[in-house]
C-alpha cells in the first residue's frame, strides 16, 4: 500500500508540474529534425 501511495504522489506531482507549465504558457517540447538528417536517414523533415 505504501508503494502505491508513493507512486501516486510522484505521478500527481509530475502532472501538476506539467499543468503549471501549460498555465504559464511555456512552449511545448518540440522534436528535432537535424538528428536523423545528420546520420543520413530520411525522416519526416525531408531527409537525405
């Protein structure tokens, strides 16, 4: 039971932190198009 409560509190804190980020208008996490292009793999950004 203690493990469940600890996990619940950790998840609750993570969700709260993400909600605070949205409330304050921080931009969302964005992917990088340069990673796959640097190694020669084609990606969704029009790779090699």
